[in-house]
């Protein structure tokens, strides 16, 4: 379930979640340098990713399907 939800993350959010929460190898300043964004933007990406994963898992547990990422 989690793998499916991770695969459905938007391209700009997926790496932030994997590196920040999954592997815990990037703090926000390092993440900022990785993407060339302000720390606030990185925090926003991580927050949106967490919300997406929470929602996707909740939908799956309720018997629905995970929404596909849009291009």
C-alpha cells in the first residue's frame, strides 16, 4: 500500500519525501541545496507529500484507489 502511494507522489515531491523521511539523510538546509529552493519551499514539499501519503493510505484502507499523479 505504501509503495503504491509513494509511486503516485508528484515528481517534485517524491524525492523530498524519500530523502527526508524515508532515509532521513537530508535536513532542510541540505534539501534546499539539493533542489536549489528556499527552505520554506522544501518544507512545503515535504508537508504536501506527507498529506498526500496519509490521504492515499486512508483511501486504500477504505477500499478506494490511489489517485495517479498528473503530468
